[in-house]
C-alpha cells in the first residue's frame, strides 16, 4: 500500500447523495456492449510546473452499480499525455496504478516523461484515479486519527505478540466504514475497477488497449484481461502476486513475511558496505550482523519507545519495523532507514520519522486502502485462530513480527457483493510479466502462481534484482529494454526468460 499526495478536484456527486439513492435490489450485471461508444471525454490542459508538458485531464462518469448502469453515477479523474509523433502512434497505453489506493494521475505525472521517452510516440499515455482515490469520487469512514496511522491500519501485534488490541481496532474500523461509507465505499472492488477501465476504453474510442499494470494493478490488469480478453493488445504485468480467488488480498498480505526475508540481505549488504562509512550510515562491519542489530533494536523500542521530533508520535518497535518495510521497496530508501536506526541507537539523538509514519492518513485515503481488499473476498474473523497464526509467523519471520498473519478490519467486513474473478489461461497470448527475484511486497513465489494461472497467455521475465516495481524503476537495464521492445514492437520472449543483475 502506498500513500500519494493527491490534487483536490471537485467531485460531481457527493457520497451522501449517491448512498441515499442506491437501490437495495437490481437486475443482474450486464457487460457494456463491446461495439458501443462510451461517454465523451472533455479534455483540458492540466500540466503542472515541473511536471510533464502537455498533460491533459478529464472526468469519466461510471455507474455506482453496474447492475443499474443508468442509475447513480460516480466520477473518475482521467489524465493523458498524447503521442508527440502522431505518425508513429499505434494506440493507447493505459497505466494501471497500484495500491489499492494508488493514484494513476499521480503515477502518470511522475512516470510519464520516462515512459514517453521509452515509447517514442507509439502511444497516447492514459491513466486514472480509481474509485475512492485522488480526484475521483471518494468515501470516508470517519475513523479516529489514532486508527489511521500506517502502523495501526496495518495490524502490527503488541510487543509480546498479543492481538487483542488489533481485534478491537479492526472491529471498530469495519463498523465505522459500514456506518459511514455507504454504497460508494461498497463499490470499491477490483471487478468494478476492471469494468471502469472498459468504460474508459470505450470513451477513448479504442477497440483495444495496451497496458502497463504495477503492483496491485497487476491483479486489476489480470481481471480485465480475464473479463475482456478481446480488448487487450500488449499487456505488461509488473510485480504480480498470487491471484488465488479464495484469498486475494489476504494472500498478498501473508506473503510479505517471506518477501521481507528474501529482500533484507540486500539492505544488510548495503548497510555493512565500507562505502557507508563516509556517509555516516554504516550499521555493522559484516552484513550478517545487521539483522540481529535490527531485531534487538526493535525489541528495545517495544519496551522503551523513544520520543521523536514529531510531538506525540514516538518511535516504537513497530514504527521501526514499518520503516524497514517501506525501505525494502527500493534501494533509494535504504539511507533514510539506516539513518533512523542510528538515531534510535544514539541516546542523545531525537529520531526524525519519515512522513509516512509521522501522522495519520487522511480518512478517505484510509478508507480506500482498506475497502477494496475487504470488499473483494471474505476474510476469516476468528481471534484465537489469528493469535495462533501470529505466534507461528513471528517465530518463522521475526522481521515482520506477525503482522502479515494478523487480524484486519476485513475479518469483520460485510460479505462481498460478488465472488472474485478466477484468473485462467483462456484468452490471447499477449501478456508479459516482469518480476524482480527479491520483491518484498510481491514475492517471486506468488508471481509464479500468477504465471501458472495465465498459462500460455503469458511469458515471465525474471530480473535477478531486488525491490518492488521493476520497469523504469527498481529493475535492470536489460529488463527495461525487454519491456520497451514488447510494448513498441510486439517482440516478446518466446519462453520464460531472465535478466542478470
């Protein structure tokens, strides 16, 4: 899950109005007619200082409930960067954001220049804010500020592994979202995001879309390819997880334990490198000494939290663990966490918390992050079963201290409105998966399950590298070249293949 700085845009329909008009019963979901034209998009310039030139924005109406397509509508923020070489243009490339809770408008603004250069005019680049995110129609749960910190939204157990507080908080969050989120919050599902993408495709006037899907967006992309295979062109899934329809988000969370263990040696090697000495960031003389140092420090902060530069927000063991989880995403974040570890060790220092840990998330962001994974599939609610699972996970994977196996608000959520989509091998062979070997959030073994589910539809490009989000980010030059070639020329490896570090 990722926090973004969202631009505030005027919503065309208030949460209260939409929730009040949601019908209790409606006819069965019907797919939009494949040959029809969607609602017109009115584009306006929206380039920002320092951002990519020529960026445009529009709003896309989508049904609150696709069983009542002509009923209440929500509004999605859409953005594009048009091809600078119309003669070379071959279609539209959709950037599908991660999260849940990630902003596609923000992602295109940050990744657009590099992507535009790589595509060399082959596409109009388009993205969107999913329901509940950024400039799209939003919903909130009116959660207490204490329940909106990242270390409380993620169920980190107590210092001794106790989860009673987690269970109470999870029930409280689920009940608040049920009371205040209404039909809008209930509509935040992966399958609705796939339907919204097809509505966007038709509004763009495209028979087919190409896509670059990232992180959670790979599951969205896989669901779209399952439901609308005839409308997919060249499809890239970057950093995929296990699509098991009986677990979905619960499986992704559980896999983080092993993902952190696989990725941590990269951080340890960096933190023990003599080159860190001149930077004042060397944590140990040997890589194998970094892990026990970190675990001992986190345990000490469990017992004796240390006041930080943020009043009222101490550095606890769980905040240190969460800081590490954030840092494992990219080598570029290692220095921030090494500095925090050193500040925590120094009796005279006052730790400076990263922005993501220094305060609560906005209520609507917390709602969007929580609701999608809870709405997609039913989660178990037994507190004793979770207590046993947490104890076992803490013993096997102390870096994550049982958090990935813990109880969440999803255990007390309303039953899903419809079953999750099963990903299968039915459809065209036009998917390229790209995956780092040591991905802390989407571990490699989970990506292999996505690969098996897709069968001959996909090829897997494995990068001998660490980090989350491979293409144009935490991957390799070889990986970037292969993905770019596929999107621009259609050349895809004939078999699963790999790129060295």
